[in-house]
């Protein structure tokens, strides 16, 4: 992303709010960049413009349409120090980053803050995809799971104690374990910590090399031994 300082030597109106800004050198500036400066009137007020064309080595054409922080166009920039920077982001979400010492820095940051305020609603708890853009809303992410196979953003639903996670459309929800199955275990012993109340599982007793079907009923384990075929 390009950025730098420049010297403005003057400016003139092309038509409406389109201006030609005359500079000592337009090197490094490109169409789409934002140009920051101070106004000719009222003197000392910061301004920011959108570069539409680099006319030549000493002329930059700009459009005075970056108005999030102002209700009217800025007007002609004054001669003196200025700065340019390539905005970051996608679509209409464009932020600029310039040296703090540059003229126009205040207007640029007013505009950036206005963009952020408008954009943050998209990442509220019930908002749109929180994994896109340049703002990360931790609460919005906590309420969603990003599937790596898609990737698809899945909303996180309610999950009760002892439930398992299951996908339901674009949601992840809690479900009771199918057929009350707790799993399979290979260990010398098994406890109610392995098979919770109301569930069953397969247990391979590694100390005796024997297989059991085990069920937890009211906190007690009951087992049936299986004979190899």
C-alpha cells in the first residue's frame, strides 16, 4: 500500500467538485489513492480527496467526494505540504493511513472513524459474517464457528450439559447422543466418568483381553461379556 508526502503548488477547478492539484512531483501517486491537504479557505482546515487521475508529473486530478465527516465538499486545497496514501479494505470499506505529521491527517481520521462507526453494525451479535472485513468483533465470533471445509460460518446455538454438537443447516446445535452411545474404551478399568449415567459403551479390558458391553444405570455400571467368534 503506497503512501508518502508531497508538495502542493496550487489547484484549480476542472468542473464541479473535480480539481486539478498541482504538485512538485506526482511520483508514487496512483488513481484511487487518497490525497490529504489543508484548505485555501477557511485557512488551516484539513481536507481529503480521492485521486481519479495522475495527469502528468506535476498534476493530479482529484474528486471532492469523501464526505463522511463533512456535509459539504471541502473545496480547493491550499498550496503547501500534503500527503497521499492507498486506502485499505474491500468494496466501499476504504480506510486511509498517512503519516501523523502530514497535513490533512485530522480529516482523514475523522473519515476513517465515520467508516468504522458505519461498518461495525455488520459485526454485531446478530450481524453479518464477522470473519470478513477489517473489524473483528470478539462477541460475534464467539457466537459462530467457521467451518474449515467450506469455509462456511455457522451460528452457534444452545448446547445443554452432556449434549454433543451437530450441524443443522447453518447452525451448530446441541443434540442428545444417538442411541445413548458413550464410545469405545480400551483400558484396564472403566468408571462412570467414562460412561455417564444413562449411556452405554464398548469396553476392551486390556488387563485380561476381554470385551464387555457396559451400561451406566443410575450411577452403577452393568456389563455383559462377549465371546470371540
